[in-house]
C-alpha cells in the first residue's frame, strides 16, 4: 500500500535541438517513466510536433514547448538542427542560450524535483540551482568522444596527444575533430561547454553507452573530471512501425535470404554530395550485394530536382531488383532487426552505431563528420565492423565494394560477423540493468 501511494518524482528534461539528442532523451524518458518518475519533456515546438503526432502519450510523460527568442535570421522552422544551414548552427546555440528566461519560467511553473540537461547548455544547471533543484547532465555521445572533448578542453598544450591516439587516430582526423570542438557560440566552444557541464552536473554524469563496449573510456573519463560516469545502456527503441512504407519495406526484405542485404544510411542530418553518392552507388553495384539504401536527398539550390539526377547513369536499370532506393524516413530499428540484414553501411552516428550493435549487425564504417570518425575507430576496436579507408580524403568505389563484400560474406569478415552477433546477444541480455541503476541513483539524489 505504501509503495502504491508513493509520490511520483518529476524530472524535467532539456535536450539539445538535434534529432539524435532528442530521440536519446526521449528513450531515457520512457524508461524512467516506467520506474515511477513523471517526465516533463521540453523542446521547441518544431521538434515536439512530430513526437506529439506519432507518439502514443503515456500518462507519465508531458511535453512542454520552449520558445526561442524571435529572430528574422532564425525563423521557427529553423529551431531545430534538421535542415538547418550549417552556417546557422552557432546562431541556433546562441538562441537556445538566450531562452534561459523562458526556461526559468518553466522551472517556476512546473517545479520539478530534478533536471536532466544536455552538455551544450551548461547554464541549465545554474537556472536549476537558483530554484533549489538538482541537475544532472546526460551525454548522448559515447565515452570515447566525451573523453576526447574533455581532454583537449583541459589541456593547454595544443600539441598534446590524446592518450589513445597512437592506436586509433591519424593526425588529419584529429585536427578535423578539434576544429568541430572549437566552433564557438557566445564565446564558448563545444569542448568548453562539455567540460563545464560535467563540472556542474550533480555528483554523477549519465552516459548513453555500456561497459560492454566502452568500459575503459568510461573509467578514463571519470578520472579526467573526477566524477562518476553512470552508463544508461544503448537506449534502443522497440521496433514498432506499422505505416504503409514500413509494410512495403518489410515485404521487400522478406523476399531476401537471411543476412544477405546491406542496409545503407548516412543519418538524418548529413547530405551526401553528388560525388559521394556516385562512388557509394557504384561501390554497391560492384559488390554484387543486395541492398536497401535510405537516401537523404537535397535538391536545394543545387539544381537537382530528383534523386535520379545524382545517381550514375543507368545505375537503377543495372541493379534491378537487387537494390531498393528509398527517399524519406525509413524505420531504421525495424530494418536492422530484420533477419535479411547482413550488414550496415553507416556514417557511424552514435545512435546508428548502438542500434547496429544491439541487433548484432556488422558495420561497414564510412564516417562523415563530428564524432563519427571516433565512433568508426571504436567499431573496429570492438571488432564488430571494418572502416572504409579514404584515398586522398575521398571514398572510392572499388574500396567501398571490397569492404562491403568482406563484412557481409567474405571469409576475411567471418570474425567480424561472429563478434557482432555475440556482442548483440550480450547487450540484449543486459538490457534494463543499467536503467535500474540509473533510476535508483536519481531517486536517491532527489531524496537526499
């Protein structure tokens, strides 16, 4: 009876305005809601609109609009990173910073017991503290990437090497990562925001990762910031989609042999150039592998009005029924969990990486930007994939074809396929254990 009458503690969540961050926070929200927490999920209206339309609301999750200051440079449809022109990214960070008074008002209105915030807005902890509320940062990127960000934010020596660099990181890729860290908004770089968020988090930090794949990086990061890192697990959503496109895709996949199809996707926020798309297409053709390619097409001011204009001449005719090109938002989790999928040709976004690992699908790593080169190195280290090497900074069709064949069916990739299945089994068996620990730690923090 006492347990039934126990008051639900409320948690206010504020993710960064990118799909990968929002979806990670939402999965954490759903898991915590099942642990008797009431969740207040906060984001801009443009980000919450599709969630409200497609998400079957639970009584324990409430969605709250956060309105950014009005701006001609940043209209309402740009209050998200989806389709945001790259040069406006710092502007969006500044706009979210300037929404602090609005966030104050939300705190005063809803009076949550706890706040969980993203690393790009460390000011959230300041706002919460002024209201006497504890705040915990949740990292939606991996421990390896977080270690890299923090290490170079702490170090004053720009020539100092990341401790794991000699194993994983060519100088060109290290410099590219450092440049992305130094992209400043309001005088603060991403690395500085990350370090500040770690320092301001209550007595621990939540991380979307698992000890099964990043144990040594979790421990190293704890040492760097002198704070406990608490893994929440991969937070992979359940594959439940029943729309018309999903039915069509599943029917097509069901006609293929088990583990015979390469799923190809480069995420929701990266547009392939015409040259990149051409090399990947020809690489898929040369590989002779069946494939499902979820294409993110960008016409814009390029002059292209159709995906057919950017694919190599005669490509669709030559591949015939062996491949499917899909424009739109394919149900990635459901595809990866299908028995016909034998490999994932991926940009190595963190969500995609974790989803592939969870379902035991080996990865053909083709990183493009941000944390993706680091994630690709981790994939190779863990033994669940191979990276496609670049030649003069570019992907080449022959190399793409060779690595795809190797990972999906060649003898050289047998160890990768076995390791992917073993790791996926372990991660699925452990599913839920990390959330139990997180829920207990959050409940204790509120209680204290």
